[in-house]
C-alpha cells in the first residue's frame, strides 16, 4: 500500500527530527513546555498516530475515520509519554521495569523538571541549573530534586496536563458506533494515565 508506505516513511522522518530536537535541548533546564510538547509529539505521539492510522488504512476506512484514529493515537501517545516522564519521579520502586530517576541521571529535561523550574525561587533555579550543567548527577542531587518535585506538586501537575490529551484521545473515537473494539481503545486512554504496575 502506497498510502501506508508514505505514512511510515514520514513518521520515521518525524521521529528522527524529534530525536535531533531533544539532543539540541539536552540539559536545558529552562526548556519551554511548548518545546517539550513538540519533542514528544514528534517522537512518541507520531508513532502512536501512525500505528492507529495504519489500521484504518488497512480497513479501507473513510478519510474522516482515518483522521479520527490518527487523532486518537496522537493524543494517546502524548498522554502516555507525559505519564511515563512523571513516573520517573513518582516512587522509589521500579514501575513497569523502568528505573526510577533514569531520565534524571541521563540529563533528560521532562515535564516535571520544567514545572519545578517554572515555579522555583532564584536559589532553587540556581541549584537546578548547576546540576544540569554537570556531566553526572549524584543521588544527593536526585534527592534534592525530588524534594522540589514534591514541594511544587510537579507529578500531579504533569498528570493534569496528560489528562487533557486523554480526554481528546477518548473523544476522537466519538464518530464510531459502539463496539467492543471501541470500548477497548477508549479504556486504553485511561490506562495510559493510571498505569503504575
């Protein structure tokens, strides 16, 4: 299918662009939320969107139905990635095989960090800038950052933003008649936000 090949080709290109954009901003603690959303839109969301649209292409659905499934996948991907980034600061345990603090130690600037930087005072901002200038961050750095995450309720704020995308994703399927498949897809939107196992 030419349509599917074209879709997968453009998606691969977008993912690569997203990776480059993320590398350009690595360690940039004053990253704008808009830039963060652009990165995850190009990386995770475009992959989810392609996966859901391919199904519509294979099923010979109308353009409107293809667009609806693409919107569903894109917004599900946004919610999933925001929740995944928030989980990095959520617990002292491993969740879904993900090592807590992994993004932090790798110097990835994700939404919880963006939020605490926006809400921090000058002294806290200085601390955050200094630790992300370093090539390696310590456990003490992580502990202090976690205190700021808790102080400014950054995990909850991240989940609140993800909830918006969950709702858009859920509603995108509104054009389809009720079916078990539709119910499964809509349940997935909630799971992307509530998963903690």
